[in-house]
C-alpha cells in the first residue's frame, strides 16, 4: 500500500508544474511534467507487476 501512496504523492507534486505549463505557458514546467509522468508510469508498471505476481500465487 505504501507504493500506492508514493504514486499519489508523485502525482500531487506535479500539480504546480501542470498549472505553470497550461496557464502560464512555461515550457520548462512542461519538461518537468513529462519527466514526472514517466516516473509515475514506471512506478505504476512496477506496482502492476507486483499485483499480478501476488494474484497468481
């Protein structure tokens, strides 16, 4: 369950950069958003693998 909380924290940490990119057109914030989303994708993939492994055992 701690991995899920980490995932939520990662998403929440991007909120400010999302606002900067979409509202203020800050391109550097867009880069940080893309990087953060890639990290979230990788963590979600690891969580998915763990769930699948536990389900199959």
